[in-house]
C-alpha cells in the first residue's frame, strides 16, 4: 500500500505561533484527508484535499498531487489545537495513515 | 459530530472472549470502513463494506469478522481475544466505495485483560 510520511513527529508551540505540517506520499493518491485527533481520541475531519488549496478559519491546506505531498498550515495557534494531526491517503478504498504529528500548544 | 455512531464507547473483557462492536453510518452513506488504532501499529485499515458487500480487506486477523446489514449498519466481531487486541476501533463511512471523503465515528476503546 501507499506509504505516508509525516513531519515533524513532534511540535511544541507557544500560543499565537504559526506552524506547517508536512505529509509525503510514496505514490499517487485520489483521496487525501487531514484529521485532528483530540485528547479524547476522536478523529475530526479537517480537510478533504486530493489537490489544490483550501482554507477553514485559522487552518489551511495545500496538496501538490504531482509531487505527492500535502501541507497543513496552522496560524495563530491556540491551546485547543493541541493533539495529534494525521494525514491519510488512498489510491483505492482504504485510507493509509501516517504516524502523525503530535502538537502541544502552550499558554 | 460526524454523524457516524459507534457502540459501545468502552469495552473491557478477558482474554479468550468474543465481542461485537456496532457502527451506524451517516445518513445516505453506503460504505462502511473499520480501522484499528494501537500504540505499536498506528491506524490500520481492517475491512470495508459497500451496500452490504465486502469491498476491500486490509490487515484483518482471521479471528475478526464483519458484516453490513440491509439497514447499512455494520458489526465487527472479535473472537478469541488476546491482550494485543486492546486498541481503539474506529468505524468510518462514505457515500461511495472509493475516492470519497470518509467520516469517522467516536471509536470503541477495547481493553482485553
């Protein structure tokens, strides 16, 4: 299956800072999603973005399908942004997940 | 709230036992996926059903089985449980069988003692 590599694995930010998370794929995908797993374990859909750029409030994402990578931007981070961010891609049915970026935002 | 429901939220059972996890997809979604999240393996795809039929299989053990019923809810059966089966089990749903956004339920946390 598709290999998904996420970086950085861990990130500590002060409230108000900006960050960029990256996701590389070993092969082309036709489905690419970003998720936030909160401290209660819930997986929250952030973006469905097989290509192009999308924005939702302080979050935005860009996928460059031809180069097989995606970026998630978090601006003006808040403590509630803490958790693990996963990207996942698929060339068929199942999503293949990366190992995640663990983000801690401190006051 | 994704619209995908899973029951129970938590399950504690002993080795060798059998459990059933239940999932109801979002209204209108025909496809159901099961994923397992464990500390050592991360998030892994187990199996997918589309409109009652098995569509894709991942790293699902032979001790595990699933089905999707005519009302589109799905059940994941785990038998002869081992300590290593302790994990968070997610169900996801999507409208079609591939290339569509998947929405995840809150998960069932299984602890095998």
